[in-house]
């Protein structure tokens, strides 16, 4: 009798903890999705301000960005899988080099796909923008590139230039 009670309680605890994990995971996914949507809204707002986008352009851009976001999640999972497989490789295995070469080819294919997708995204963006907005966008990208380079340089040298921070 006591064994059945303990087994029943254990089963209930396991079931409830599993349900809690599922709900927490779903909640996490929902928060992540909202964060992505918020980021897209901010990006569109920024581009609207910088490029004077019309309402129609904003809607087209939002649709394009949401579509890209869906694809990006699958690609990130695929990249993570490659690195997990790399961690599991056994260097002493007879076919280690073959397995490693296979992972390298997968990673190369993923990188190629990302580059082509990025080029396609820019082409789609330029279909939405006017020729004048395209020029402004290129200038905006150039400015951002300079800011990123400066930020990276500041990070590499610390906040105090070439001095070492202790």
C-alpha cells in the first residue's frame, strides 16, 4: 500500500514537473518571439526616420523581416547542431578525419547559405526602396560600419586607449 502511494506521488511529481517545464519553455519561446518583433519594430522605426519610409514601405519591410526571422531560427539550430556534433567527435576514432571533414562541409554549406540569403535580403530591400532611399541606406550602412569598427577597436584596446586596464 505504501509502495503504491509513493509510486503514485512520484509519478504525479514527475508529470507535473514535466508540464511545468513545457509551460516554461513555451513562455520562453513567446518572450523570445516578442523580443524579435520588438527588435523588428525598432529597426523599421529607425529606417523610417533615416530614409523617410512610406506606410506601405514599412508594411512591406515588416513582412520581409518577419519572414527572415522565421528562416533564421532554423539556421541557428542547424549551426548549433554542427557544433554539438563537433564536441561529440572522438579524436581517437578510426574515421575521425572523415567525420570532421563532413562537419566542415556542413559548416561551409551553412556559411554559403547565410551569405546568399543576406544578399537576397538586400536585393529585396532595394526592391522596396526608391533609388534615393537606396543611396541613403548605403550611406547609413557605411556610417554604421565605421561606428562598429570604432567600437571593436575600443573593445580591443580597452576604454583607455592602448593602456592596459587592470
